[in-house]
């Protein structure tokens, strides 16, 4: 995301960013850089904080095939999409592919205690487990902290006991249809939702540039009415708890509609 980079300089050297909706663009970039110089490709199952962008059909199947073809590790960032937000453990199962590595955090403990982790497949793990004198040395001070892990284990039990995977798929449908109701608002260019309990309401260019409306204003109006959404430069994002009720979904979207009306009246 540009706003996390500008003013900071290059964060990690020797990385490329490719369009999120084109597997062909990934292949072209691997060929441009040279396959032997590409270690890994990272992607989120659904782009979260970047604006809730759903992958095009076949995107992940194509990407997984390209990564395999060129010996590039396929790494999935499930920090937002994991732990039932897409109705399964890591989100990526939705697209029928198996990555080499998965990074996760947030939902593993539902935020009650901080925990993040990496899952790797046998091909990646093997050299560290089975080759003499080659342990994995990189770690952090609090890696595997017992209290955080205990909280996560309790949380995972709840996910299973309350079958939040099934609940999530129902909430996804409700949220999607409720958010679609915002699409006809004059300030709204597009609603993106329908895969996972998450969505984006993007404002029109006309609202943002000609009328000078900011998403921060919409955020403030919604917050004043008791609903917190996340403003990014062009859109308002929602990613509510998986146990949100149908009434609360309605409340969320009708409040957001009211907030958009209030901002429109001011401009
Ligand atoms: C998709 C995604 N990946 C990674 C991170 C960072 O995770 P952590 O704070 O556990 O390093 C975030 C944080 O919001 C995120 O949304």
C-alpha cells in the first residue's frame, strides 16, 4: 500500500509489487527478474486493509501453478482471512490450492492475547528438521509464549465448538446483501464483498475529488452514531466479529448510509 511506503523509503530491498488481479502479470514479472532470483510470492486470499479486493476467478489456481512452474514459494498472508473469516481455517482453502507457507495472527486468538505464526509445508520444513546441524535459528523473544498460546488454544476450541466456520458463511451472505444496499447511494462508486466477513464501500471519484469529501468524514459521522468502520483513502472497510447478529449487520449498514447522507448534505 502506497501510503505505508511514501515517506519511509524502500521497506525491503529487492521486492516487486504486481497487480492483484492478474496471474499473467506475476508470470511476466518472474520472467523479467529471472526465476532463479525469485524466492517467494506473497498474497492475501482476499486483500483486506488494502481495500477488500476479491481475486478474479481462477486467479489462485493460476498463481499456484506459476509458482510451482518456476520454483517460487507461494506464501499466503492469512492474518485477516484466517480462522473462519472466510469460513475455513486459512481462507485460501476457498480457492482449492495449497500454499507452501501461511502466515497468521489476529483471529488465532481473536485478539485476546497477541500471537502470530507461520505454517509451512513439509518441503519447507524438512531441511530444518531432518538435516543434521541445521536448526531454524531465527526467533523472537516471546516466540511461543505459553499464555498467548493457551489463549489461542481456547479460542480455537470455541471456533470449533460453536462452528463459527458455518456461522461465518451465513454472516458473509447477510453482510454482502446488506452492503449491496449502499451501492445506490450517490456518493458510492462500488461495494466489494461476498467472500468472507468483510467488505468495502468505495466512494466515487466525483465525491472524493470534486466535492472534496473524505472517508475520514464518513468515519466520524458513523462513529458519532455508534458504528466504527475503517477509513482508507477511497473506501470505508468493515470486518465485523463473526458473531455479529443480523440486526447488528442491518444497524451497521443503515448507520453507514445515514453517515453518507449527512456528509453529502454538508458538501
Ligand atoms: C494482511 C495483514 N498481514 C499482516 C499484518 C501484520 O500482522 P502482525 O501485526 O501480526 O505482524 C496485518 C496487520 O494488520 C495484515 O492486515
